[in-house]
C-alpha cells in the first residue's frame, strides 16, 4: 500500500457513513486530496487553523476537536500554529493554545481584519475545519437553513486574501471550502457555501476529516501522530468550556449526534490503515529474500 492508495482508502473511510451525502460529493474531487493536503502541511512552517461553528449562544464540538488535534500534531512536527476563532471559543482556548481572535461581523471590517492578520502572521498554509462559509448572498446559514450571520465572525477572507495555499474540511456543504464543489453542493437541500479552497476534504464529521489528514501526515513523515489525539479527553475539555453538540444542541460528550465511541472507532481504523501502509513499505524496502 503506497501513499496514494492509503490516501484513497482514508478518503473513502471518511465518508463511509454518508450522513450528509458527502459520499456523493467525493467523486467530484480529484483523488488524493488527503495526501496533497498533508504534503502542503509537511512543507509549511506557519499554519493558521480556523474553526468554530456557532450554535445558539456557544460553539459546537465538531470542528474544535479536529482543530486541536491538528494543532498538536503539527506542533509535534515543529510547526508554528495558531487557532483562529471567535468568542466564546477564542476565550475558551486562549489559555492553552495560541489563538487569533476573530472579531469582525461585517464584510468590510472582516476584510480589513483578515488582511492585517495575514500580514502579521504570514502563514504558509491556511486551513479551515468546520467554519461557516459565506453563501452566494454573502450571508451565513446553518444546516437548518437559519441565517446565523450576526453570530459569525468572518474567516473566509483568510483563505481568499492569502497568497498561501488553503485547505478546508467540511461535512455538510455550508462550510468554508465547499464552493469548490458549488454545482454538486447546489443539489443538496441547504444554503451552500460559495467560498472555495485549494484542497477540500469531505467527511461524515469534520473532526474526522482532521483525523484522516493527521493519519496521512503520520505515514508521510514517519512520525507517530495519531497517538497524540486525545479524543475523549478533548471532548470533556470542550464540554467543560461550554460546547454543545451541533445536532442535539445539548452539552454532551458527542459530535454531530454521535457518541464518543464513533470517533474512537474511526481513529482505530485510521491507525490500522497507517500500520498496514508502513508494513507494506517495510516489506518493499527489504525486497525479495
């Protein structure tokens, strides 16, 4: 199993449940997107990770969990990372992580904020995981079709105004990056996002897309990274800081209505795929006996 095969296997695994029809969008993407995204991260030193989807008065568990895992994995590889998010998530994470607080809630101020921050941070790659994306009418919508614009600071411009390559992870069609598949997303019963990206990863749960990216990065760098993910512990951490499940809207140790065990099972399968890849590469290196 080479890296291309591993990437394809992980891309299929990430949409296996097809909870929000992401398996139907996957064929529209050029295969190998997990590997291409992992290579972008491997080649970068400064990484900006945007996350945080507002639900009611707070933030949902899907997004921050994967963002924290990516942050820790990349820091382990010696990268300089910042998490970009708005309050209340920014304040919740600010004690334990380097956080860029998103504050602008209108287009003009959001554009200026993004340009200033990009000039200061100079990221080599910008990554969005489960951030609401501007629709064609320049408004933000959740999966229920509700206009949530007043509660959404703008991260879209960090992708569109940066000269750095961009990666986006989403699971429903209304997240930043989904504009890359605008025609396919328009067939879904949602207000799709118009903001595109260079490499889009689709997943049943956006957190899992982050985990899949880490798995490919582990194989690419030959550095144990999946073992750094503390899935249950991070769920508890977010819950203690006020998170809610985006589907049930309750403060529970779940993500998109799924129990913590579902994410743990996915991590086990990702590790199995990476281990299979590593064994096949070791065998190929040894050659015939």
